[in-house]
C-alpha cells in the first residue's frame, strides 16, 4: 500500500511540475509517461493503482482512447461494469473521431475474454454512429449551400405554335351536273319487239322482177365498137417485127 501511494504522489508531482514549467509538447510527454505507468500497473494486476493513474492522465486532458479503454478494464476487473462501459464508450467516440495517438490494436492485444468482446462491440457501434453523423452533416451543408446560391433563372415559356389550317377536300366535279334533269322512261321491256314481224327477204324477188336484165354483149369482154380499140389496126401480118430480110438464122453463117 505504501508503494502504491509513493507511485501516485510521484506521478502527481511530475505532472504538476510539467504543467507549470513545460510547454504543451512536454505536457503530452508527461501524460504519456503516466499512461505507461498505468498500463504496467494493470498488467501487474494492480487494478486500483492503474485506475488512479489513468484517471490522473485523463483529468489533465489526455485524449488518447487507450487511457479510457484501460481504465475501463481496470474498473471491470474491480467489478464496476457500469463505469467500465462508460469509459469504453468515451474512448470509442474519441477513436471514431480520429483521436488516435498510437496502435490501439497492438496495445489491446493482451486483453482477452468477455471484456474485450464487449469493447469491440462498442467500438463498432461508435464507428457506425460517426459515419451516419458525418453523412448527415454533409447533407446539411449541401442544403445550406443550395439555399444560399441564387436559383437559376427560369426561361420564359415558348409561345404556342398555331396549328396549320386544315386543307379542304378537293371538290368532286360531276360530269352530269349541267345535263337537264328528266324523268327516265322505259320504251319497252322486250328489246326484240317488232324486229320479227316483217320478212327480211320479202323485197328481194320483187326487185329482181321489176328490173329487166341487160342485153347480152358481143364477145368483146370490154364491150363497145372497134373504135374503142386503143391500138387500132396495126396492118401487115401477124409478125410484129416485120420482115427483117435474110434467112431465118439471125446469126448468119458460122465461121466454123
């Protein structure tokens, strides 16, 4: 117990000295040292001392999620599950926002069991919540930008286009429009009526008897007198070439 208080007072004195004399970077280095002492105390199963060291670092602004995780493990080991889950939730929110100073997976590699499973569940839910929150903020920012920007001018509506007049149908010319209108009459329903009442051959015999036959002509098929002969009387014999003299051989005596 005496050793436990000595460690605690030494850490408190170191922290007070750094806060009064050292800049911010030195303060972070001191807080890292206190956090490391708390991890060693937890691994040594000195859960109460570890809880005090982690609380001291967190109280002075140490924003490393691992300090909350290990303080939760120390509280869980002492049977204070409510405090443990509260620390795990706080550490998971810091991790989801990117407040990470080291390799969390490597630091937690020695922690196993139901406490580790519960921590992993809380970490997963915190990442999902942070993702949804980021999406909601992005949508809100986009809506604000759109509301601030002027709306584009709406172009005036186009004037209505008048429909083309319909083409009237062409007038149909009636070829019989000028003819006088008269009532149609039917002369006879029998198209052969009156055509068979008379003998078509009754006038042939009478016509032949009424006109006497022509007098028979001479043997000249052309009829008429001798004066009508266009060639007249040629005279001489029947030889049209006359007497050419010489014998009958037209080629004379043969020299052969």
